[in-house]
């Protein structure tokens, strides 16, 4: 799940720049297995590629879309995106902390699926779990932590 159009564009740039990062090519248009060429081409052979939505995010002016796309993809990836995708397991949710929390709250009950190992990341973080336990049992977090370690009063 992707939060906003900004994250979508950054993800698209990251994917299209992969051959450069991997050292497979020196220029994006040299990689034959990418849709990058389709985004900058008006040739009929790229009619299968649905690119109108992505290109419209740059400008509503069709004549300038490919140029703005090309300029955007030529920029280096953001540090945030690099940090996200340099992890071993890619996230199932890409977006702001607020967006991620909203998705966790909305889908956590439906997330348990052993066929989707990444789904465990939809679980609330430990601080939210502790907060809920303390609220329900009407105890303070220090008392919860004390009982965790066996130091009951």
C-alpha cells in the first residue's frame, strides 16, 4: 500500500533507477527490461503501458509530461526511500507514520496470514500494546514492566 502520489513517484523512480544502482547500465535508456523508455516515448509499441496516471502527476500538459518525468527520474533517490528499500524485507506499507498507523489499525485484525510473512509488520508497535494493556487493566507501565521481569510488589 502506498500513501500518497509523492511516495508512488519516489517508488517508481527507485524501481526505474535499479539498473543504474546495480551497475548494469550507465544510462537508464540502455536497460531493455524497463518500462522507463515507454514513459518517455510516444511510439505505438508502448501503447500497452498505462502511463497516463503517472505522467499526469508531473503536469496536466501532455506535451511536457515526458520531459518532467525524465528530469524527475534523473534525480537521485531520496534518503528515505533508499533506507526503506535497503532493508532485507521490503515493507508492505509505504508512507508517512500517520498513514502506516491508520493502515495498522484498520487491517491488523485481518492481517494474520502465514502465507504473507510481511503481514506481521501490520501489528501495532510494543508501546501501543503496553498502553492498551495498562489502560484495560488500570495499571501503570512501571507496574507492567515490573511484572514482566518477575519483580511483583
